[in-house]
C-alpha cells in the first residue's frame, strides 16, 4: 500500500487501492481527523468540500490538506445545495458536547439533527427527527 500521508495543496486524497474515486463531503471537519482516517484506511476518495464553523480548526485543516473548509453554519445548506456536490459519501464528526450535558440535547445539536433529516429525505424515509429538531429552534 502506498503512503497515506496527505498531499499539501492538492485538496484531495488519493490512495491507489480501489478502481473508483469516491466524492466525499466532510461535515464538522475540525482539523481533518475523519479525512485522515479515511486515507489511512486506504479508501480512494476526493473530499469535494469540508464544512466547519471554527476558524482555528479551519486554519489547521487548510495547513494539513491545502483546502480551506466552508466556514459557516451548515444549517443554511439545503438538500438541493448538498445534491450539487454529487457526493457518494458523507463524513460526519459532530461535537460531542451537546449530547453529553447530563443527557440533554441542546440547541447546539440542531445542525446534526438537520443533517440526519436531510439524509432520511434523501433515502426516502420519513424521519422522527423533525419534531425533535423543531423543539431545538
């Protein structure tokens, strides 16, 4: 297997272990741990966009991979916006703090509920998340 080290400035990861390249969206990208893990696993993929709201994490991600993530609240993205990326896979590494405060889900979790709702809509399932997410607004 080839080295799984990121190539700075390329904006993509390429590991020559499979014949097709996945188009990947990376949500809550942080410093890129999920992306690096995928690379280490030998999955050939191209991160078409990463998303994180934290400026410092985005600085580190850009240093590590040569691509600056979309910086903003992912709640502004619609399913149509996400479809435009034609992604085969989504990587998600949401922050754990909203889920660990004495078992209470706070408004910080709303964007994660929204992502789950979009996924359910995409695969044609009716979600129970919509009512939970409405309470968090």
